[in-house]
């Protein structure tokens, strides 16, 4: 499936930080392709999670990967720029994407 919205990690985080209600209306339950720099990759409960850094020291984009994408995660390194597509489920200091795929 194609993304409904393509945006940078910085832009989506700053939109949520500025006005969560408006950002929820725009992004919630939509397929969002986010481009950013990897700050961390880890595996939790056999699923990969990629964190994209932003200009905000406190907030980032947490991308919970699909099983397929988790298998590809080993090729990625911190500091690399990546595009990740997932379903936006909201904002808790970080913007959360689920069922994410690596698209670059």
C-alpha cells in the first residue's frame, strides 16, 4: 500500500509537539512514510523497533516493524538515513508508527 503522507521525522514531530489535536486529525491511522536518521535499532518480543532522531532532544519517531521488515533490520546502521512507512498511532513524547516497512 502506498503512503497517504510523506514527511520528514523533524516535521511530523514538530507538528505533534505544536498541536497534538490537529496532528492527530491529520496523521492518526494513516499510512505515513517518514524519512529520518536512525538513532537506535532494537528487538523487542521478536519485532524490530527503529528510532529516528529529530531536532528535538526529547522526542523521536518510534517505528515498530513488521515481521518482514524485522528480518531486513540487520543491514541498517545508526546514523544512516532511512525511509520507513507505517501506520501512525499517535504521540507520547515520541510519534509512534506500527506495522512499519523499510521503504528505501
